[in-house]
C-alpha cells in the first residue's frame, strides 16, 4: 500500500446502522428525559390507545365492558369522597 491508499471499512446495512444510531441516542437521552410522571402519562396513553383499537375492532362490546369494569373503581372513589379522604 502506498501513502495515498486508504482502507475503506466494509459497509453495513443503511437501515441497521440507522437503527443502531437511534438506539444509542435513546439509551443516552432516555434516563434524563423520562421521569416518573412521563412514564405514568405514557402508560395512560398506551391504555387509551389500546382501548380505542379495541373499540375499532369489536365495537360496542369493548366500550361497554370497560365501562362496566370501572363501576367498582368509581364506587370506591365515591366512598373516599364521602369519607373525606
């Protein structure tokens, strides 16, 4: 080899390299950006999205089952409000 020759490393997949770069950035930034409040918000967002997809898939039964399932929760909330807590 001469002094003007450069060795070019083998090229990887463009998509794989891009995904690796995104994963590296996510691993670096995520702990600083995502706190407990954000994780709770994301969990609620995921549940609402899943509920919307269930309603889009199965219609009224998905809507009604969730409403019936939340009746005991609301009953407990009303009891706590009545007691004053």
